């Protein structure tokens, strides 16, 4: 399987998962890019946001890959992660571990509640993530692990030095929340009562993925203009007192190459910088500022799109504040304010997208803001005007 076919298959896998998991297109693409770069990701969000399901579904598309998952707790012993003691061998006076089916033999791992890693397992988990090795309980030679990348998940941020050490090793950090668009929520409810159709299921072979990770992605060229753009971004973030380590910046280059590879391009382009929105923040409160700096650098359309996003967010805040008001009060607010501003934002976003597409620039930032505009519009229709969610996608 050639590089072009591998990239095409991975794009198809991403598209199929994005169709299945509502409002998760960017999350799915970022997970694929992170895996291609041979890095680890953190999916941060409340329970019931499909974190583990996405990890299983993505991993299941890699034919021949050994998949392993675990839910950690403060009492999880290292042997439960890396291999239990062989009781039969112990009865014969031999001390050895059984590694099959554990982290030590996995190509892709999903580690839930990663920050609840026990103190006893901390050092081995760090070695596993950093160096892809495990030190056996009997003190033997380190065992190399075939891990390509780990997808981790948590409902909360780390709260101690031990968990912070793991947090620092997770290059990509993705926030997820509950569905925002009422029409998507309605579709989710319908999916629970309808007989599911057999979905398209594209796969990629493990050998092809390995070749992409070890040869294809590293061979993607990084032009000097991209180096300049990264330096410009670093300076802009430092002015906002948002500082990432040199190691994180260096590892991020591989993500840029993986993004270009996934799109079938031989060199990194400005559009690939968008993936850095998931790399350069430490706390979720910093993410909007990082996103703004990154997207403004990606293309000149992003600044106006982000300004429109601020308008949309403010309208949603006002809608939340009006909760409990009479239908008449809500309708008055829609007529006087929300209707015109949301419609104007939607029309302007359409124009910005056409202009960006015509100029060959990335439309990712505009599409993201458009999705938010549509979600808030749908909320206004359903919550303020009482329109059925099934028709909330129509024009306001």
C-alpha cells in the first residue's frame, strides 16, 4: 500500500467517524493526526462524551493492530497494566510475567482516567509513554513495546506533581463537551430507537500505518515560511505570557508534517498550523487565546470569523441568562436582537468561506465558527421560539 492510498484511507476513516460522532469532526481528525505523528493525546471532558467509544472505533480500523485499554485508579498495580505474574511458573520456582494482552504488546492503547495513575505505576507508565519500554518486575532487561500512540482520557485536570508529569508528556490536548446543536441531539435520540444501518467501514493495515509513521510523515517537507510562521506564533503567545517548552514546540513539528501527510501533500502548509490549537495551552482557560493567535496566523479570514464567534458566544450567554423568562420576553429578545445578529453573522461567514475557498486558503476556522453559529441559532429556535428540533436547521 502506497503513501497516497494510506492517506486516502485514513481520511475516509476520519470522515466515517465524523459522520458517526456528532460535533466531533475536529476531534477525530486531531486523533488521526496525533497517531500518524506517533504521539499521545488527551481527550478532556465530562463522562458520556464518547471519549472511549471514539478511541475504540479508531483503533478498530487498524487491521492487525493489538489494542489495549484500561480504566486506572489510585490502586492500579503495575502488573495489571504491564503483565501479571505467571502463577504456574512461580509454582516451579520461576518468576516471570505474562505480557500478552497487556500494554507491553499493544500497538494502540486507550488509558482512561490517566491522572489517577497510582504512585506505584507512575514511573513505568512514564517510561512506557516516553520511551516505549517496560522494566520487568524481576529487574531484567527493559522490554521494548510496539506502541505507536496512546489515546488517554480524563474528566478532570491533574491535581498533583505525579499526575502533572504525565500531563506534560501528552502532546495533544483536546476538550470535548456535550452536544450543543439541538438538531444533533435530536438525531442522537433517534439513533437510540432506530435500527442502525450498516455503516461504511474503511480500514488501514498496521504495516501501512507503521510505514506512514516511521517514513511517510518524517519525509514531509517543512518550508522556511512555516518555520517563520511558527517563530511568529511563539513570539505572539509569549507576549500573552503563554509559554510552551522547547520540547513541546519541537514535537509539534511532527504534527504539522502528519497533518500535511493526511491531506496528501508533500510539504507543510499554513492550514496545518491549525492543529497547534490543541498543543500550546496548559489550562483550558488558555485555549481560546491560543486558538485566536493560531487561527489568525493560518489565514486572514480567521480574525473576522473569530470576531463573529465572539458575537455568537455573547448571544448564547444572553440566552442562558433569559432562562425561566416568559415566552413573550424570549420572543421579544429574538425579534429585537438575536434574529438580526445571528442572520448577519451567518451570511458574513458564508461570504468569508467562499472567499477563502476561492483563494485556496483553509476554511477550517470559518467552518468551526459556522458550526457554533448554527448551534446557537438552533438553540434560539427551540428554546426561545419553541420550534421543533427536527426543523431547527432551517434558516432563521
